C-alpha cells in the first residue's frame, strides 16, 4: 500500500517523463483534490497509506494530465483574485495576466457607480471579480459563445453577485446604451501559431484563442466599436499578445482615443492597453 508521499513521488516522475511543467505541484494538486484537502494539509499526511479507492481515480487523473489535459479541467476549479471559479472546456482557462488586469483596474480611483461591460467574458472571471469587489457598479458580461455564457452564469450564481447582466453578443451587437468603462480579453493568437502552441492550451476553445493571420482581426473591429459605446470621458482597457502593443496603440489613436498607454505585466511584457474617450 503506497503512502501519500510515495504516490506524489511516483506521480511526479510520471508527469516529468510526459513533459508536464511544474510536475510536482501538479501531482500535489491532484492528490489534494482526491483527498479533499489543501496542498498544505498534505504535508501533515505524507505517511498516510492510500487505499485503492483513492489510488484508482488518481491513476485516471494522472493519465489524463500526462496526455496534456489541463490541470484546471481535471480539478474543475481555478482560483482568481480571492475567489474560486468553475473552469472547464467551455471557456478559456483564466491566466495570471488577467488577474493582474483585474487588480490594476480595482486600484484605480473611479466613481462609486460605474456601468462597465466585459466584452468576450468567457467564464466571467474578470467581470465577476469586478462586480464582487464593486457592488455599486453595474456589470454587463457579453460573449458570442453560449457555452461560455452558461459557465459565466454558473460562476455568477456561485459567487452570489447580483449587479450583473449576462448577454449573448458578437462584441457590442446585442448591447444597448453606452458605458463608463469597457474591459476586454479578446482572442489575440495568430492562426500561424497554432502548430507551435502547448498541447494543453489547445484544450481551450479555438474561438477564444485565434483571431486571424496576426491575431488582431477581432481587436480591429472592437476598438472603433468600443469608442462608439463609451460615454465621453469613458475608459477602455484590454489584454493583448506579447508583440501587439505598438499596433494596438496605433489602432486606439486612429479611432479617436486619447491618454493611450500600455501597462506591462509582471514579466515586463506590454500587455494592457488603456485609453479614454475625450470629453
């Protein structure tokens, strides 16, 4: 009968042989998930023998992780800015950079009431995080994918936020009125990058990843439409690819936006364009 530590060691070796990054952490997360505890609590149970009713499902999880199925899909959840969200193949797995974007927005000194739309909301983590942290804001969460929106609604129910509307919309096509702010993490991967992407990334919906030859097809539509959907003085902020800052800044300026800047993420990559509509 294997102990917790022996199981972690064996699983780590298996994942390393299958090219999984951060293999030990991955295995610890799988074991903690199976045992219904935290990673920290595992350290107090290293000598605990594991019964077959725990080992058998762990083997299945380990095999799937070795095949490149994302850890978040196997666990069914992901933590994002102090909240646990459901995560599965219906929408893009939230990235750490998007969490940085949420934290940056929440650091701004904005009016107590704001009408904000999250365009291309996916699983809803960005818009729902803002809604939970700013209960006097009114958030609209929009996406073209009915599957993604079903996940958004489940996450909204679990988070118990009520200051939101969820709509199926191709960018702004089904929206009404104008907004104080717009946030967007739209698809920005170039089609030509498909073959070189990590296999687990390709478990995300293609609709949430790819956007034309240079990754900017949807952003080219989004920027002028967002200008029309903002109140004078309103703001827009986006997440973009690692090499797109200069082109996106030019697109924003060409559409009439002012105060254009691009903030870098924690890795030093220019990731978050910000701009305002003139008063």
